[in-house]
């Protein structure tokens, strides 16, 4: 779809610079050229991300990490010992797995300020990291169950259970 939009923007740009009728239209040419440049960058970055064969979500006995949302990707790996809750939450058209973490100060340096403000709840002093199942071949409820099982297993091994 992005490729189709790029083709339309390219044709618009070529028309605006006068390739077809010999008349230069500066404002539409600037707008279509800028939009084309942005779309090409987005298209190339998405095509390059298709080459990444690493796991979208990694769960093991000590840590969890994921790349299914910008917040989760920037956050990196979290410790199971800091997890206080795991829930499902409907956000827009997607159902996200929300992992709530205590010890937010341990993770403060990982996130840019905008993502920190989105994830940190000052009233409870906890972080809420969101993971999406929409980019992997699993339902949200199943992903939540996987997170819960790894969390419960880590609590049993550490003696917290």
C-alpha cells in the first residue's frame, strides 16, 4: 500500500514540476515532493525491518522483552522479580498485554522522556509496558497466559510464590 501511495505521489510531483504540461506549480510540487520523501523513508525502513528474523517477544526464567510496540522495543528486557501484575487492555483496535513493574527508578534511563511519561504512573510509581499480539501469530489472551505462566514460574523459582 505504501508503494502505491509513493507511485501516486511521484506522478503528482512529476506533474507539478511541469513534466507533462510544461507548467511549473511550485506549492504542490513542494508538498508532493516532501510527502514522497517521507513515504519513501517509511517504506524503506519497513522493508528493512522485514529482514529482521529475531523473535518479537522473548520470555525466559529471568527476563522478558519484546519489539511489538515502540514502548516495549525501547524498554528492552525487564526482570520478572519487578512484575506486580499482568493484564489485558483494549486500546483502539488492539488488545494489549500490560505488564506492570515496580522499581520504576531502575528502568528510568532506558526510555526517552515521551515514552516514560506514557508508561509511568506517578500515583502508584509503577511502569506499564505494553505488548501487542497483532504482529505475531497468537491471540492476545494466549500471549497474556504465556506472560502469566513465565511470571508464575519465576516466582516459584525465586521463592516469592
